[in-house]
C-alpha cells in the first residue's frame, strides 16, 4: 500500500508520477516511513486506545464514550486517506499491503465486539459481520492464483454503512437517534450479506474462467505438438536420418556427400516444422 518516492529511499531521485501505475521498481524503492504507512500505524495504535476509552468508567460514561467515538472516527478517516495517498503517489510497501487490511478489520472488529460485550449490540450482528469479513478474506486467498477480485461500489457502501452505524452505537444516543442507529445497522448488515454473496459469485466465475483458459492453453499445446509430430517436415526428418545411414553405407562406393547433403536438407525442414510447436508450448506454460 505504501512507501516513499525513490529519492527518499536512496533511489534515482525521480519523483513519482501522480496516478501512475505501480510497478516492481516502485514497490522496491518505497520507504517504510512515509505518510501513508504512518497513517496505517496510527490506525493500528488507535485500536487499543479506542477500547480503553470505551470501557473506561464501566463503559457507560457518555463523556468517555464520546472520546472513544473520536478515536473511532479518526481511525475510519485515516482509512480513507492512506489508501488514496498510496495509490496517488506510488507510496507502496509490503508492510502497507499487509498492515492496511489488518488495521481495517481490527478497528471495526474491536468496535463490534466491544459493543456486544457492553450489551449495546446483539451478538448475532457482530457474528454476521465478522464472519463475512473473515470469509471474504480467506476467499481472496483461494482465488488469488487465478485472479484478483476488485473492490466493488457495494463493498465501499458497506464499509461506509458499517462505520456510520458502529460510530452511532459508540455514542450514548436516546430517542429518535437511537432508533435511527438501529436501522442504519440493519442497512449495514444487509449490505454486508449482499456484497459478500456477490464476492463469492465473482470468485467462482473468475476461478472457472481461469481454469477453462488453462485447459484451452494445454489443449492448444497438445494439438500443436501432435501436428508437428505428423507434419511433412517430421517425415522428411525421418527419411533424412535413413538417408544418413544409407549414405554411410554408400560411402565405401564413393558417393557419401550426396546422401549426407540430402539428409541435412531434410532434417533442416523437420526442425523448422517443430519450432512453432515449441513456441506454442512455451506460450501455454506462460499463460498457466
């Protein structure tokens, strides 16, 4: 996710191109200590701070819960900015790619579990949301060899709804606002389930397409090799080899050069016919 420009990492000093594509060089040159990574670290540190503030003085003090809400809000806002900065300025590091999703899940999971422990949020809601997040994460690893599932607009709306609803539950609300936060959480739960099912559908489709492409590539390779084995060039190569033997036998009679020359010409034709098959096989292996 994150990393500094090449100059900050001791590289060539070239400035990153805003919105440019991320390549291997950008990842290797990115420094650990950059603004995007720092925001991710801040979000990780806010997780235990948020929990301590929420449970302070028994967990029902409106003032301390307001402080907890501020910590939660800061964590959610940094989640928006660190990813944007990383993509816009090529601030990508391996640490960021690992720590960013961990920080996202940690702050939301801490909020949901803490609210359920305090009795403010039903455990089934916490279970549904956490099961979905964990399941989708594992599913991404399942299909990562075949394709990468892109983040959808529904997934972004789900994250926004979850953050808004959880933040409203952190605050001590009564009356219409308490009713509003309940319905906001119901919207978050629905989006969580619907987008989760959509991700599963995408994963199954992408995996099937990838496997079908692999089988097609293998089939093309096999067909090309079979055609090469039965091509006139291959037959000529066999005949040429026989000609070499005959030429060797005829050498004693004083005409070796003709047989050897003819074999060379015929074998050359055979190797030319095999080259496309070799290239097809290499292409199929690269596609796999």
